[in-house]
C-alpha cells in the first residue's frame, strides 16, 4: 500500500453560467460524492497554489487511503495544469488519479469507470493527458449523448439538460459516485 492519496477531480467550467450544463456533469457527480461524506452543505476549500477547490478526506472515510476530492477553477480546456499541480503537491501518481467527466460517445446516463484510453475529442482530457504526459489515469465517463441532427458538439455540451434528463441526473450522478466509491474501497 502507498502513502500517497488518491485524487478524484471533477471537470467542468467555473461560474454560475455553466451550472447545470452537460459539460459540468463531472462537478455534479463530485457534489453527490461530497454530500455522502461531509456535513451539508458540502464545502470545498480553495487551494490557491493549484487554482482548485479541494476536500481532504482521511484514510478510512472513503476507503483505506486518504482521498483528495477536487474541482478546478479553470475552464474545462485548461484542466491539465491544475490537475498536474494537485498531483505534484500531494505526490499522487497518474494511476491514482480519477477524473469525473462528460462523454459525448456514450448515451445519456451510461457511466463507465476505466483506466486510460482515448480522449474522444474531449479537450479537458486532452489537457490532462498532455500535462501528465500519460493516458494512464482513471476516468469516470458519464454519458451525455450526441447532439441532435447536425448540431456542433461545442454548443451542445454547454446547454442545460432537457427536462427529462434533469429528472434522471441525480441517478446518473449517484451511479458515478457509486463507481468512485467502489474504486476507492478497492485501493
């Protein structure tokens, strides 16, 4: 067993303008995970050296190792710098990083935790891969579906969920949080 913590980081865009959008589903899942382990309302503290917001959980709270839950304060496409900075600060190797993110290539509601793989055009993952110098980090991909018709994916990911999807969103976020908890328990 290693002494370094596991880093769980959520991708999304900062600010109220992006709350409830498809691109911020990773942040929504992190909020669900936080609600399970911290007093309500769940609070993250600002970690100024890395431009992130974090919660440090001691070993035994979410598994046998210490866990750092985080979200960047940068825009999605710049996620790599803060992720690398947090990993360096806490001494976390890439294989002990879990990234919560939206996934166009999966139907809405499909959640998959896996190690490595391609970025499927996701600029946040591209940024993290470039900054870490490897694709060998864990990802919790949360399906948001494809844009309708010939709609460009860029504006689609910045749109809010439909009414029907919004009703299912808590279940999707709970599924993602469950996947993270199972992973952490196995470490």
